[in-house]
């Protein structure tokens, strides 16, 4: 995050060489007393290692900001420093600021200022994980020769410069995120001169001088009588310090003290008064809001009125030049480069974001929850993304009826983990990283499907924001037509801000992974199809095959869940599958559903390009289908081929009860290829067998896919709702259904 | 049968992954609660998916109560030995004597050079490590008179102030495999920390390696028993036994007891990135302790 303009207060501690634990205790006291920041002073001849202490402080505090001060020694590699700082920022959840200074010039240290500049440059490059290639850098002091970038810190760690030589001041003005200096009674003029030079340099480099805030260390004595700068009563301190803030652009005061009494008096009597006084004296635009770096402004895309982003969203909006952009530009399977990502935290913010997006009708608009869209283009190029990932609460509304409210940004593994303590589960899919928003508006074909239906079959109500910005609730009793449409085609009608589900009681489950011989692929598929249809509803299995592997027998990977905690039942259910063909590998475990879903730890949304997939829903695996599928698999056109068992409870629901209408299917088939035309051509052979498609797994952009996803009666009904609720096609990133010519083209 | 006469230590070798950021810390806390003696992390500063091991050690030490922490092993070529010595002493002080210094001469030289480190031959890297150990001990020797001077070919310290004084006698444990560095370990270190996975002949290789350490120690006038022998291990807990360290906990107990008694290993550090493994290994630890104590009599 870029610097905000409010005044903050820090504590500057001198570490003790024999009792560093005292320093830790002071930092903790500082946190309790309301200080925003703690730093460790570097005393000449100091032997205690400040970084170790600061890391320990990070581990023994919760909230307080951490200002690390580094002297650039030629022997220390900025690449390693970058990693250390990123780690501390990650471990402390974004609490770090880093100040760099030169060490005394010496035989080993002949270019101290270059050392600082090079350190700054190298750290920034190591953190720029969105940039291509490795880091190469040749300086006078440091050389980097192809280092891998990363890790990036948790937030945009400000890099400050300490020092008052003209070279360092210019460097601070040109490149730094702030200047750290010291003020005492006699050095005020030097401070002002330094500050002025920094301001001029910043402007000369096309920067806003406010991009280089001033952080100053102060030291003083509380006494009953006035005796010079910061010597006197609390009120005298306020008199001395206020001009620094109001007239000289100081944003942070660091109190250097070893005495707890001084610390506390400052926290209780000086800091609050300065905060109040500053907020009434500082000009309005410096009190709130966020200052974006000039380098970021230079990367804005055309056609977006960035300066009109609603107040509510200013703090959390991410632009292409912002630190967080590399983390949000792409999704799990798709590369993107949007012009603006609006992160919403409340329904009000969703309404505001949608209103802003609607002022840009010519730009692509993507709605994103978990970022695992395949059909859903939840990123774009140059357009707007409304990102709901921060809206991820999971609340139990009523234990007796197992009613649970889930926000769209939650992930299915988190949902599973939250329900487990109640002995409940909600069927979702095979991957815990998938988000609730995209899946629960489309279907939800999961491992409990045959026994418990689709995810949408458990949906009882939704809260939505519609295209016109209105907020509605849809259920079986209100906005019923919308409620029907949301369950299968939800992405077309608005932004769901909360889902209410009735979840099921589910105990531990049997979880099996079997590697089976599939040399005769067609025969294998057919047998698996029969076995799967014949299995009781408590058993749902997904089958995966990869491309042919040279000189090795074809192998099928079977993942099966048995909704039973009884080992004998589990074995009995799995045996017919194990009998299909020779077994290469097997693992069967009894575990909570949530443990099966916990399979997406630490993943990141670093997709590139576009996923190339096709989907089909199938009633039975006939010999003819099996033969065609076997040919497709052996052709090498697909690198991932999966058939999932559906049917069972999913088929109990009437076709017209929800917009997901293909209820007769017993199988969902999906193929991933690397080449659009080639996959589409190969798919032609399978196409005649299908009764329809699951839209979530379909990426063919041709409009006739719409009629695969929705049978004619469903599509006609969806068009009516679309015409009524979204006549301008605001929502068009995932199977948009109001292409006017489509009805004629396909009927 | 060799017995160097150390009490047994059991620890966890935890991947210092930075995603999710707290994983490694949580594992260290789990190991602490389970009653293991050591939480250790490898150190590869050029690996973007890992935390900086020093920062992680300091943070994890603050979050734990009782367990000792160590790099397994720290990467000397990317760390300044004088800074490392002061950092180690600082962490030892803060943690009340819970820090041990596992250190290695460096291995992935392409990656080290890419980061701005100096490429050394294996021979040079051993010499550099021995110089670094002199610097560690010199910085920690706050009772010695005069400032520290080490005039090595790789590291030079010219009159540095000593200190801080660690809370306990920090063990310098070297990750080593080849005869030359094993002899150096015998000459200069307090412990030896190899990984079983890198021994082509399995535990049997330990006999010859121990002999090199013993030789190095004896030649330097040290008692070979003053060098603790530890071993990184990995395996799998499963219902049925299938070879070395794949099987039920009782089988692990027998096998580790055998290695302890046969090769004088007094520290076992298991690859553990989940709580279940940590728990089971704590059970194994209790079993091995009992059996070894019974055998030692
Ligand atoms: C690895 C992987 C495994 C999968 N496994 C399964 C599975 O087992 N079963 C299954 O059924 N599906 C599965 N899917 C498909 C998945 O359900 C869809 O891709 C789904 O859209 C992802 O939801 P999301 O919120 O993560 O996606 P996002 O990318 O955030 O959104 C995708 C689309 O959904 C719409 N959308 C998102 N949030 C909302 C909202 N709040 N209101 C209205 N519309 C919204 C938007 O149109 C958006 O473009 C899988 C996908 C992946 C990548």
C-alpha cells in the first residue's frame, strides 16, 4: 500500500548487549501503549544483531509496525537482504518498513553511497515477481548474475533512506519511499535543508514530494520546567513537535528512549494531542486517502477514469503499477492484464464497484470470487475486475436446520474445514482451491454428488446485486424466477454477495486413489461406466487419463469417495472398481471430508494464456462412446481427460427445477488440450454422444455452446430473465446468454 | 559398536516454505509441544519459495518455549561469518540458550554466484568454513583479551569487538560427507550433521565417515567424543514394514536404536511437514531413548 498521510508514532529502542529481552519487553509495552511502529537504533560498536531482535519482536507482538534499519556492508548481499525482508514481512503479515543507510567509508567500503543505491535497486528487483526473467545487475559494489526473483513481501514494503549527505538526500528524493533522519534542538535547520533538497529532487524526477515522507527520530526529557527543545512538560513537547508535522511534512515521529516512564507519558499525553492537532491543521487532501506513486500512475490503461474511482474503493483498488497487481492480474488457469481491479469488502462496495464499471460500458468487466474460472473469464485485458475474494465469511445461521451462510470469496477447502466441527459437509468439487462464487452459481459436481446432489441443490437463498445496482434476495419464496436462474446460470444475472445453503451431516469418508491398467482403454472405460452406475449412491468416482506415455502401458487414475465411516463398507464399495483391471497402485484412507478438500494449500493464481477445454454430459458409457474416447485419448490431442460420475441424487431433481437442466446424465466428461482448433476438431467425434455440457468446464467461445449448456426450454426462460434483469448485458464474462441472433442461428 | 556418549536428541527437519507463510512456524510449534528437542530448517537463500532461514529461526524461536533451533544447515557462502556469529549469539541470548549453529560449506555454486556470492572450489570452501568457525568462536569469546583478529584467505576480521556472549556454549554442527571436510569437522566443530539420503551405502557408510572425523579430532589433540554425531532421516509411517524407516513406529524404534548403538549417532532429525509425523516421531523418540538407555546400561 502506498503511504497514507496521517501522523504515526514509533518507538526507537537501543538494544542491550547483555539483556536483549528487555528490549523485547519495551517493544511489547510500546505496542500496548498504542505506538504504531518500533525500530532498533544502531549504536556505534553495537554487537547485538538488530535483525534477529526485530524478527523476535515480530514473533512476540501482534500489530505494531516494524522498522528495520540496515547499514549497507559490502559483505552483505542485497539479494539475501531482500529475501530476509520479504520473509519478515510475510511472517509479520505486512508490518515491515526498511531503512537503508551507508556504513562508514573504509578500506572495504569505498563507495558507501553507491552501496545504498545498489542495495535499493537490487531489493526492488528481487521483489518484482511480476517482471520477466531473472535479476542481473552490475554495480560498483554489488553484482547479481541471474538470481531468481522472489519471494515478494506481503505488502509494498516502504524503502527509506537514512543519511544527510547531499548524495543520499538526492537518492532519497529520486528513488526512496521516505527519509529517516534525526532531529534535536540544533539540527532543525539541517533537517529543513535536507527536506528541501529531497523535495526538489523528487519534483525534478517527476514525483510528488509526498511520495517521500519524512520520518524523524526524536529524544527528550519530561520536566516541570521548560529547558529547550523537547525538555519540559507534555504541552511543551507538543509545541515543539507540531510545527514539524504541520510545516515540515513529518509523517512519523520515532521516540528514542530507554525509559518506560517517558514512553508512557509520550503515548498518553503527547501523541494523542499531536494527532488531534494535526488532523485539524493539515489540509484535507493530506488527511485521508492514498497517494499513488508516480511510477504507478504512468502504467495506467486508457479508457478508465481512475480519478473517479468511488471513495469507498480507493484504498483497495489495484492498478497495473501497484505492488499487488502481479498477484491479482491473472487467475488460476488464465493470464490477464486488467486495467483496474476493485476489491470489495461489503455489499455497498460491490454496488459502488458495479456502478463505476457501468460507466465504462466499452470495457470488459469480469466478476471474480476464487479465481478458478475455466469458462468464467474472471480476468481480462485492459478492463475492470470486481474481485470478491475478501468477502469470504462462513457463518452457521441455524444449527438445527444446518443453515449456513457463505460469502462468494470463500474457498471450498475453507468451507469444508469450517463445517467439519459440526459433522457437516457440503458437496462441491474435487479441488479445495476453487471459489464459492463461480461454482455455486453454475452447478458443483463433486465427490459427494451421487449421494447428495449438486452444490446448487443445497442452495436455499442468495443475496445479489443486480445490473441496475439494486440488492435483492432470491429464494423459493421471493424472486423465484431469479432463484431458478441463479442455480446454473447465475453469472448472467448479477453478483451474488452471499449464499445460504442447507448442508448435510457427513462423517468421515473413505477416500481412495487407485492406479489401474487401461491398456485396452475402451474396454476399461466401458467397465468403469458400468461399475460406476451400478455402485450405491454413497460412492462417487472420478477417472483421469493423461496423454499416451511412450512405451508405457496406459494408466487410469481413479479417485473415489465412499460416504461411509465403516471400513468394511468402504472396501466392499471399492472392490468392484479394483477388479476392473490390474491395479498398479492404491491408497485407501478413512478421513474427514475436509481433509480430502485440503488439497490446495499455498497455491497461487499465476495462470498464463487461455485454458483450452471441452465439456460434455453423457447418459451412459456405451461401447461406441468408449471407443471414440479411447481414440481421443491416444491421439495425444488432450493432456488431461476426466470423466466424473454424476447421476444418483443429481438426477432426482426435475430438469426444469433449476437452470442446470441436464439431470439425466450419469457422467460429466472434460478434456483439456493445448490447441483450440485441434481439440475442437477431435471433439467432433465425441460430440454426438452428449446430451449437453457443463458450462463451467467449457471454453469453446462459439455461440452454439450455449445450446449445449441449456436445452431450448431452459434457454428461452433464461432469455426472458436476462432481458428483464440485465438488458444491457453487463454480466457477460461467463456464457453470456443474450446474443440476440443466437435463437435464430440455432433453432 | 561405537558410543560417543551423548544424550539423545530428536528433531524435525521442516521445509521453510513461505506459502503459506506460517507453515514452518506452525510445525516448529507442533514439534515444541510434542516434546521434540530440535526444530531445524534448511537454508537456500536462492530458492524463492523458501523463507530466509535466519529470519524464520528468529521468529520461530520467539514463538516456542523449550525446543532448540538450528539451521540444517546454514549456507556460509551467502552469509557474513562475523554477522552470523553475532546473530547467533543474539538469538541464543534471547532464547535462553536454545540455539545451535548447523552450518555448511555451500553446494549449489551456480545459484550462490547468481545471488552475488563467491564461487569456491570444494577445497576452498572447506578452508573458508574453518576460518568462519574461528570467527564464530572468536566473537563469542568475550572473556578473551583484545579485539578479534582473524587473517584468513577468505575472511578477514581486523580488530572486531567481541560479543555478545551467548547464553550457552553454542554447538557448531557441520554438514559434511567427504573425507577432507570430515577431518575438518573433527578438528574444528562440535557436531556433525549429514543426511542419510545422501549416503549411497546407507547407514553402513557412517563407520568410515566417523573414522575420518575421529582422525581429524585426534590429530588436533581433541577427544573424538567431543563431536556429537547427528543424522537427518526421512521415512514413512505405515501399517506394514517395508524396509528402512518405512513401517510402524515400533519398527522405527528398533531401526534407530540400531543406528544409535552401531554408529554412535546421538541425534535423529526427521523430515516432518505435518503434525501427524511429528507426533509419531515423538513416540519413536521415547522408545529409542528407552531402548538405548537399556543397552547402554
Ligand atoms: C482446478 C479446478 C478444479 C475444478 N473442479 C471442479 C469440480 O470438481 N466441480 C465443479 O463443479 N467445478 C469445478 N471446477 C470449475 C469451477 O467450479 C468453476 O471454474 C468456477 O467458476 C470457479 O469458481 P471461482 O469462484 O473460483 O471462479 P472465478 O474465476 O472467481 O469466477 C468464475 C466465473 O464465475 C462467475 N462468478 C464468480 N463469482 C460470482 C458471484 N459472486 N456471483 C455471480 N457470478 C460469479 C463469473 O462469471 C466468473 O467469471 C474446477 C475448476 C478448476 C480450475
